[in-house]
């Protein structure tokens, strides 16, 4: 092998090694971030926290690690409190700008709402299986927050009191039924409402799905009622109201799309 060819091969191997190393570095930084930028982000985030929340001794962030969100391209740090379970928020750094989620997570009580909702859902599911029906497959609930002042209704770190909820909930229950039918759904609905009222739980609406038992379910045979107002369950014509509601929900949205008026010629 000639000396010139040997040198060319060595140079080519070196260039290839550098290219591979660069590709690995770029791939790593795309998932885990750039260490230099992470240091810059940490400095900017800590400066923001000191300037905005420096009067609070309970916030823990100085030793917190900056993480990288590869989907959004943001660096962030989670801030917690030594005094409050619900006081937790995230500070983001991207392209030289810093923003945080304190107003929504803490100020508007998002953390409190999520914690109470999860605790209520777990307790309700256990109670429903034990006291209402063993056929309960799953249960979900969410606070009816539309038009509500969450900061006034929910207090940070407040305990869950099922009989004195900050506001009513929308309750969804999935029930196993060998042969789902609308008549059985109405029976289950009224029995559920009786149980809820006996427990003193404020419910705004019910959603019930009767589906086949087991893991493999033919959902085409399920009978589903969505968002039925709790106040209507006690009416004598509840069966008719349920039928009408299910018929409305099954209709396709036939609203004509709005067409912009044609431009007038000058």
C-alpha cells in the first residue's frame, strides 16, 4: 500500500469518526439537552424564582435539577414547598425566556383539584363496588368547574370531605351486564342516584355505560347514556327522558357549516 493511500485512509477514518461522534452528540442533545444550555437555563430559572418568589422560605428549588423536554425543546425545573402539598409548579426556560405555572397550578388550585378528584374517584369506585353493585367495572368523576371561581371554592391542602365537596361532580360508571338494554340502564341509573343521595354526594350529571362482562367486549352491544342531569332522575318520566336523551346523542351533527359571504365587487 502506498504512503499516500495510507494517509488518505487514516484521514478518511478520522473524518468518519468525527462525523459519527457529532451525530451521536446531536442525537443525545436532542433527547437530553445541551449541558451548556442546561447550565444557562438553571441560572435563569433560579434568578426568576429569586426575583419573583424570593420572600418565600418554603419553596425548594436551589438544588433542584433542570430537566429537558425534548418534545417542546424547553428546559424546566419543578418547584415544591416544604409546607404545602398542593404548592408545586414548574418553571420553563426556552430561547432566553422564563415562564412558570404558579398562577394555574397553585393560584387557580389546579393541583388541589387534581388531588381531590383522584382521591374521590378512588374512594367512590371502592364504595360503589362494595355498596352499590359488584358489577362496577370502572368509575370516573370530575368536578363540574364550568363558570366556577376555583380559587374561591378550593383551598390549598384541603382534605377530601365527600359529603361537603367544593362543588358537584360529574359521575361516570361502567357496569357489566350480560344483555345490555335501555330498561336495565334506567334501573341502574335510579338505583345509583338513590345511593348517591343516601351518601350525601353532590352530583351534577351521570354517565352510565352497560357493557358485556370480561376483558373482550363487543362495544357495539353496549348501551350508553351521556351527561344525564341528576336533577331529572327523580322525575316520574325518567325512562322517557333517558330515551329522548339517548336518541338526541345518537343523531349526527347536521348543522350546516357557516359560509363566508361573497366579497362585493367595487
